[in-house]
């Protein structure tokens, strides 16, 4: 998979398409919750396989953390390490921006995936868009 930082309107459209398929269509998150005001200032990522967008995410800097958000891979491409590749690309940008810590809100079914990548759960379970989540951090990138 080739991961690009979104720079063009077409790449942005690709990232939003993947997010819409995964979160709005598949997980039934209301579109107005999925695409929000933070999209205007976030750094967006899109992953391509055979020139087709298959993964997306966004990154914001909040307090002392790089905050990983909206990480998704199209259903037919899951289980092939593309999610891990997206996380690593985001962590590299966090480090390039002078930050050493990362934070994310993980859907509880993905908690073990993030633990394998060095993240620690720091909250109890909470609902976001009706889906159970936990907050996780990685103290040293």
C-alpha cells in the first residue's frame, strides 16, 4: 500500500470516500458526526492499493499528543497489515512535528490491535457515535 498525505482535492475526496464507506455505511455513524469541523485543519492520510483508495485516517495535534483519528481500512483489505502501516505513517509525521506521544480513541474491538502497536488503555469504556471506545496512548514514539 502506498500512503499519501492528502494535498489535493482529489486525494481528500478519496480519504472521505473510504471514511464514509467504513464509518457511515458499514458502522452506521451519522455522516454529520463522521465529517466534522476538525477535518478542515487536520492532516489527512489516504492509502492506495493498485491506485485505488483503500485506507484513510487523520491526524491532529492536541496538547502534547499527536491524536490519531478516523483510522479505517475497507473491509476487503483488512487483516493485511494496512492498518498497522497507516499507524506507522501517522507516527512518523507526529515525530517529524516534534512530538513524542500519541493518543487515540479506539473502538473496543480494536483495542488488542493497538496494544500490539505499543498503545496502553488509559480510560474506561465510553460511547462515541453509539460505538464502545477506550482512550489509548503511546508515551514514547
